[in-house]
């Protein structure tokens, strides 16, 4: 997700240069604030038995995050704060503040299971007070109807709490915007389109993202179900595209604007690519991981993405200086490896930057943006 409203001309130029020419500074990052979580979803990739990653003493401190965010270059547009459950970090507001004030990001997305309405309420109040103009998308994960959702995530009453949190953001948020993430998994694929209709019609949700479950960490998708999971994900993405095009759904821009149409088309290309690659992996276009996109783990280890097991280094070895790590020989060699091997996968976050930065997609995006 790249939000360009309120962006200064200088920031816009730096970002455009990084996206299309230099590709040496991050434009978008994912930051895992913690690996701790109060839920236990059946498809989660986190190993909750791992004592090291589950110990909050091993998470980056706010001082380290402040230092890191002061050294991220001039092109960073967007950061996705995820986990684990990000609201388990009591300093989440200070972390966002560091990204806005130091790294000058334009937008932040927080993935949450929504189980802490009081914390979310306090957080939205602070955002309204200090950053009313900034876009902060709070994305709530929903897997199924209430009872089934609570069973899959193993928290009684979770659906109700998540929707309470959703309504708080919807009613009170100035720059904060609620959204729902539907992950198509072995647990819910048969009903995923019904769940979409249920959330749209009964809960009046206007913004969605569709995620295709990946084999990652300790989770592996049962092979026998992959084709059906894919078929249902495909229908879901087609329904989302239809409803965004006819104005039933929104994205993060003014309805029917140039940028809104570009973003809808970007999502469409991204979904089409994922569908082509899910069953039989194949190369489609150059992945921008380790060049304009990357992932920071909660202990300060930086990775090209969430999938490839080739860490770029640990920030503590670079005195928390992000660009020193990003321009190191190790990062350069991984970047080259990704290009030379035509690395490919269906990881949505990297695919967003893939579609936004590769020249081959630009004519189609511009054409759609102009309304053709
Ligand atoms: S809410 Fe997210 S982090 Fe927590 S167990 Fe579920 S998938 Fe994992
Ligand atoms: S193609 Fe996938 S696995 Fe390879 S670097 Fe990109 S995001 Fe990572």
C-alpha cells in the first residue's frame, strides 16, 4: 500500500527515483513488532514453543527503533506494523511516532486480531490528537462467522471484540481507517465468498484485502486442498475487483480518482500473478525485495521478505543504522541472488512493490488510471 496524499514534492521525487531508477533505498517495509500473540490460529507461521522469539526481552527497544527510523533514507513511504499481535507492545504509539517523525513515512498499516478494544480506543485517541492528518490503516483479520472465527483463532468471544474495535476506529478515527483482511486458508476456503458478503452486508465493511495463505514458518498448506483454496481465492478477488470498480467498496483514495483506479488495477494484477504462481511456481517479473522492500523482525534482524531464508543482517551489528545494513555487501549479494535466480513466490506485500516498480506494468496502470 502506498498512500500519496499529503506527500511533499521532495518526498514524491525521492520515492519515484527509488521505485524506478536507483532501487537502493526502501520504499516500503514490514516491521514485526513482536512474535507474541494471544491467539493461536491453526494457520499461523509462528512457533510459539520457541522460547527465544517468545521472550519480549529479545525485541528491539524503543530507543533502538528510534535510532533505526532516523537512518532509513528519504524514500520510505509506508510501513506495515505486524506480529504476533502488535497491540501487545505497550509502546506501539511511540513506535508509530518514530516512523512518522524520524522516517517521515506517509502511511502506516497495522495488522491486528482486534482483541484489545480498550487499547485500540486509547491508541486512536492519541492518533487523533497528534497525527489527525496521517493515514493509519488498522486492518482486522476475520476468518469466518463469529463462532467459527473464535474456534479457528482459539479466543472465545474474539469476533465480538474485533468488531467492537472495528467500530471504534470507524466512528472515532480522523486519519485512522478500519479495514478487514480475509485470508483464504484450508479452514475457510469453502465459505470465504459467503464470509465476504456477510462482512460487507451485515457489518457494512467497505475496505477489504484478500490474502492467499502461504507455506511459511511452521505452517504448511495440505497439498490436496491447494487447488480448491486457489479457486475460491480467485472468486474472492474477482468479487472484490467488481465491487471496487462499481463503487460498493472503497480503497484508501477518493472514489473514482486517478490514483484510486491505479490502485484497483494494481490489486488486480497482483491477484492475477498470485493465481498464476500458486500451484506451479514460476517467474513473472523481478522481485524488488532487498532493493525497495524489506522485512524487519522484532529482534532487529532484517530480511529481504518473509519467505526467503537469507537474512541480510542484524541491526545491532550496524549500531542500529538501517541504511548501513541495507547498503552492505551482504544485502547487495542477496539482491543479486534474487535477480539472478528469478526468485518467485506469492507473497502479497512484495508483489505490491513488484507491480508498482516494474516497467512492464506501468502502461496498464496508467491506462486504467486515465479511465480507459
Ligand atoms: S492472530 Fe496472527 S499472529 Fe496471532 S496466532 Fe493468529 S495468525 Fe498468528
Ligand atoms: S520472490 Fe518471494 S521469496 Fe523471492 S525474494 Fe521475492 S518475496 Fe522473497
